[in-house]
C-alpha cells in the first residue's frame, strides 16, 4: 500500500458564527435602516404641512361617525369653546367646528379641517369648566399647529416608503413605523398641552383643574404609556408644573 494518499482540502470558507446569529444581526440592521429612512421621511412630512392651504384640508373634512349628543353638556361645551375663541382666537383661515358625541368614552380628538370631537362621557367626568376648556384648547392647538395635516402627510409617506423598501407589510416594517409614529405623536401632544395651557391661562388666569384631565385620560388608556398616543401622565404633570413656574 502506498505511503502517500490524497487528503481532502480543508474548507476554510465556513463561518464560525452560528447562522441564527447572522440572521438576527441582519434583521436588526434592516430594522435600523428602515427606522432611519422612515424617520427622515416623517420629518419631511412635518415640514411640508405648513405649506398646504387650510382650505384644502377643509375640503377633505368629514362628519364624525359617532352619534351627536344634545342637551346641557353639548351646550356647555359649545359655550366654553366660544369663550376660548374670544380670548384666544384662531388666525384665519383656521377655524374649528365642535361635535359632542354620545358615549362613555373619555376622549376627544381633532380631525381634518378643524373638526373637533369630544364625548359627553368626558364632559360628565370633568366636572370643571377649566378642565373641559383645557381639553378643547388642546384639540384646537392641534389645529393651530397643523398636526392633522402633518399626520396625514407623514402616514402617506410612510406607507409609500414601506412598500418601496419591502414590497410587503412585514412585521419588521410595521414595528419601525409604529415606533417612529408614536415618537412624533407624543411630541405633538406635549406641544398641544403647552399651547392649551396658554389658552386657558388667558381665559381664566389660572390652571386649577387641569390635573384632573391627565388623571382621567390615564385611567382610560388600556395599553399603557409606551403604546399610548399620549405621553406619560407624569411627563404631562411635570410640564404643567414647569408652565406654572414660568407664568
């Protein structure tokens, strides 16, 4: 038998890294890339909103699907809104229209074209004119800041970017869009809080009762502070304290 034999060539192109680890790192890199790109696009959308005429936004306004309420609560809310507009008017062509809806939901919101909605359940929960005025002023602040149009532009850009980058609705992209969207939304909410405090201060000369709003809405949230579209209650109370110190 020959003393020599052909031995197999060593395979030096095999990675020592586990395939699952490589997959996780690639997934993380893709998630970070999508998050960075979508954040940049959202930022662009926020700056484009101010150039969209408010009359265009009014043209796409819609009627709220909730059943409108009537009675003392509805009349009270309309009177408080009128009082706020008298002491802190909107700059034309900005305008608002308030709908009070039936329901026990502790919520209020602003829609396209200055359409505001508040549930009579929240009006009944907030037995304080200052607290109700703060909620109305907060929603008006979203109109002042063009937050609704910013959101519409940003969401449209995000959906386009997601389709362009992936071609499908993968969970990775959805998570990136969710995290980015909530970040901007929370900042808008804090800015709306501050502007609402200015409105209420002009109307009443104090902010007694505003804390009641934050506590009531925090009880309404079932998803926790991180996934809520509103900031943490402690953050909002801290900002309220800073406002009082500076005014």
